[in-house]
């Protein structure tokens, strides 16, 4: 990933928080036919170890998905997590635009790239644990959270037989927070005001990120 120093995010807690909040990852693997991408919800175990210095990603795929069979054991898998992202109009550059007009549109975004070896778990006990944790996390905001145990046992056993687990000890992780750090203070204030006026959840999330980086640099 092209990563100018001013856009680099290295704080583990920030990188992990984006993964936890935007759990649907794009996993890219090298297969016999070339590169393949799949889109899978992951859970992150933030505990670190010698083999997983940045934590571990865990997920499952359909048994019919060849991801767990056709992948290079010699090339790490890459998982991409996309956070808030939005278009930035030059009209929000309230300093530079009226002063000299030397402005162009851009796109603000946050991403995390995590890489590591792909490990396969074809084990019903491991899979049930992974399912329980994944469901518990994402059902936690429901008024009456659903549990895997709410479904008939024989039904769940059949569902588990139809999936395969995957695990990726994260050997390398990098984050890119392109959130107007390269603009002047007045321009960043204009971006924040413009995003807030857009009145959308995505724009509001980006406004908070621009504000947070603005506060850190002041």
C-alpha cells in the first residue's frame, strides 16, 4: 500500500478498533489461478504472541468455498478492512481555494491491511467456539440477543458441518488514515464543517476523524 508518513497510523489499539468496528474483511489469497478475493466477517483476538505479534484473525467460510483448499502456503494472506470513507470537495478548502484556487477534489478514507499465514480448522469444537464468539459480539446490541444455542442442536450440527474455519496470525499490520492531515488548519476546519453539513453517518464519522487528527497536531 502506498503510505506517505503523514497518513500512517501505527497505534495498535486504533488499528484493532477499526477491525472490530468494520468486521467485514476482504481476504486476498494466491491460488493456482492467480489472486482471489473473498469477503468474510472476522473476529479479532487482540492477544499477541511470538507467532502472532499483532493478534489473530478468525473466521469461517462455506465448505464449498475453495478458499480453504486452494491457497499458497508460501505466500501470506492479506485481509483488508475498510473504515469510514467519503468524497472531499475543493469547495471546503476555505483557505486555499479563495487565496489561489490551487485545489482539487480528493477522497478521505481509513484502511487496515493485515497479513499472515492462513491456517485451516476443520474441527467442530473450534468452529462452535468461533461461531459463539462472533454471534455474541454482533448480537450484543440487540434488545434480546440471539444465541447459537437458541437453534435446534441437530440443525446447528448440520450448519457446522457445512463450514470450515480459518485463522490468520497477524505477522504484519499497517493502517492508513487519509483524513486531511496535509491541509492547512483553516482548510481542515472547512472540511469538518462541510462533512457535518452533509448530514450522513459516513460524513459524520469522517468529520470526527479529521477533528481528532486536527486536535493531535495542534
